[in-house]
C-alpha cells in the first residue's frame, strides 16, 4: 500500500463533533500508514499554507472534545469570481480559482484533502473537483442539519440538546412571572433546529423560515386562544431566519420593513448575518405595540410581559453528544476509506444506519424542511391542542 500525506481542514461555523471527525480520520490514517497534516483556519490557512502535522498518539480521546483543534474561518476563495456579473467571465474565473486551489494541494505536499464543513465549505471543495479534478473528500458538518444527501449532519443533535435544555428550563421562570418568552434558535434559513427543539420541549408556537408566519393569525390570535383556555405563560420557539408573510409584514409590522431585512450585512459566502436582525427582539417590540392584546391579557388577570432569549452560540458550545461523537468518528474513518479507494469528489454521509458516500456536487446542496414534513404537522398539532382548539 502506498503511503500518502492527507490534509484536513475545518471551515464555516464551529460545531460539536468536528474534533470527533478529525480523530476518526487520524485513527484510520494511522492504520493505513498515512500522514495527516492539519490545515488551520479552513480555506484561509489552506491558501496561506498554515499547516502542522497531527500525531494521533498525542491526541488521545480527541473525539470527546468540542470545537475544532484546527480553528475555522468563513473565508470563501471564490468570493471575487462569484461577484463577476457576466456569466461567461464568472465561470472562467471560478475555473481558474479552482485550478489554483487544486495546485495548492500539491504545493502543500499533500496527496489528498479532506474538507469538513457545511454547504459553503463543501461547495468550495465540490468546485475544486468539478473544474480541476482535485483529490478532495468532503465531510458534512453543521448544527443546522441543512445538507442534502445525509440523514443528519454531526453537531445537529448536540445543538438540539443544548437548545432543548434551555427551553425546558425557561418554562419555570416563564410560569413564575406569567411571561411570554420568545426563544431565538440558530439555523439560518433552515428550520430543523427550531422545529425539533421546539417540539421536543413542547413550545407553544414554533416559527421556521420555511413557513413564513402571519403575526396576527399565528401569534396574536393563538395567544388570545391560550388565554381563553386558561394558559398563563407561553413559549415561542423562533428561528433566527423566521420571516413574516409579505401580507403580514405590510399589515402588522411597525418597527421594521422588508428593506431592513434586505439591507442586512452578509458574510463571505453571501449569507445574511441574522444575528444583526435578531427576530426575537423584533417580535418583542411588535407585540409590545399590540395594546388590545395587552388589555385582553390584563382583563383576564394575566401579565403581559414579553421577553426574548437568543440562544446564539451557546447552541454550538461544549462537548459533542454521544451520537455526534460516534457519527463524527464514523464519517472520519469513511473519509480515509474513500481515499484508500481513490474515490475522490465524494462526501461521506449517513444513510439510515449506514455510512456511505455521495458525489460532493449532490452532498453540498441545501436541505430545508419540506412543506409536507410530518414534523411541521406535529408542531401544528401541539400548537392547536395547547390553545384549546383540538
Ligand atoms: O451555520 C451554523 C451557524 O451556527 C448558523 O446557525 C448561524 O446563523 C451561523 O452559523 C452563525 O455564524 P457565526 O458563528 O459566524 O456568527
């Protein structure tokens, strides 16, 4: 068997289980007689050549540790090329960038590269393979669970547990003060995190980006119904990317407009930075303008006191769950197996209980919550029953 030198990098937001994948890679690489070179800070370090050898002997139990020992960044090597307006020129620039990236693999003395990341990071790897035949393997990472071709991304269930713990706990203080709590959950334009953590904790209203909400019908009226049915505190799980319908935006909102959302700053990959919007805060402000609802609460001897909690990066913090440790290890081992078979341009994935692989071009695609998801049905049933409308 020929010895190889494998590069490994982690890109995008950090996520519990990154170190588990790295450890899986190291375990199998050691077994195969491969050397592993860690590239620091994702594509940034790849371009700058910030590398160091990883020694599995010195990293016992790395899979149990949260975060990434390789650091991470959101650097997009294709940023300039993608901004070119004219399509032929843009395509040419993307191809040239991909070729430059592929040649960097050799310059760094690597035989193959493992890129661990979400749709942005894997999109970069996918283009390297598509345009320049680069020897790359992808591993799907993100707490958001928004990647197609894998049943779950690692990090998702750790984040669910963290979000669920907070949402469970918030009910005691909500009950004590008779408050409405709006809990903002990460996930960008995908509602998986909010939907699953919201259902698991019995959130009274769940707002996700895939199903734009109507402030009057989906929040104000439900809160009234909950008061009618004797409920005195309320938990709203709100995705950071939840948005009102166009109609509701125009009719119900007084503190922000569509333009404010369009004007949001964006990261290197063009994703709006949703923490700058803080939808839960917007909802608190809007609900505070609803004087009729306040009166309705007060007439029923219930406080009208609305608070928001933004879970933010606490959702990605700490150690990975056992599920994510195992999933990470298995995906890492699979990445080396794909290299052993010289099956490049693939993404390791979870399919049912099996670890398989799919072409990177498929794996790097987004997976949003389908409109007909049974999870949406469960969430709606919970809301309906818990406002006395069963
Ligand atoms: O993609 C993972 C994620 O945690 C999203 O849910 C969130 O919108 C984003 O990263 C936050 O990014 P940053 O860590 O750069 O603030």
